[in-house]
C-alpha cells in the first residue's frame, strides 16, 4: 500500500461518518460535505491503486 491508498481510504471513512452524523442531526450541509469527502477519498485511493499497478508493471 502507498500513502495515496491509505489517505484515500481514511477520507472515505471520514466522509461516511460525517454523512451519517449529518443525517442524525438533520444537517444537509454535513451530509453533502461527507459525500464530497467520500468522492475525494475514493479518487485518491484509485490514484494510489494506479501507482501500485504501474510500479508492479515496471518491475516485470
């Protein structure tokens, strides 16, 4: 795993927590911010996945 994969996974989890918290308190703003973090986290994880794939392919 590389740092992008880890940071992406953490952002995704934090976004899920923020979204649920927003639902519990009835805050649409927090729900939207949580969804935004999830999208950002998934994108960063995909970047990390791509870097790992490239790294493995160049070692062959």
